[in-house]
C-alpha cells in the first residue's frame, strides 16, 4: 500500500512525462477498489470512472489528483499557467458493477473504449 504522498508524487511525474499528450489515462487502486482516471491536460479536467458509486465513499483520489495537478501545473510552466490552475474533477455517470469484485473488468473496458475511440 502506498501513501498519499507517494501517489501524488507518482501522478505528478507521470503528468510531466506525458505533458505533450492530449490525455493521460490510468487505473487507480484505493480501498480494495479499482477506478479509472482520465486527465485532459489542456482543459484542466480529470474524469473519474467509478463502477461502485453507490457506496458514496470519500475517495483519497480526489485530493491526490488535485495536489498532483498543482505541482504539475507549476512545473509545466506557461502552457498551463495561461489557464486557471485548478483541476476540475468530474465523476462520470457510468455502468455500475453488480457485485463487489468486478471493478477491474470495468476499468479495462473503459480503457479499451477510450483508447480505441479517442486514441488517434
């Protein structure tokens, strides 16, 4: 299990490494549950796909994403400084898992769909 500080540092480094991309996509594991995060870098938006929204958990992911974005924006320089530096985090209405163990399958399906439809 990684600390929130380690997660935030990893996210910051990943965003910086991929800053020339239109979007960055990744799986996020928290509290025995997989979620998908899609960063649209030029629009300052992170979309969270969560197949278990019914539990209404307070996810640590939101604070990690926000902190990583602030560090990334600061380090990225003028390109992101021209826009508002606050990251908009949007929970996507998406299919919900019927049981307690299908979250990984949903994440993989969403990754596939996004990369096939928006990958070029």
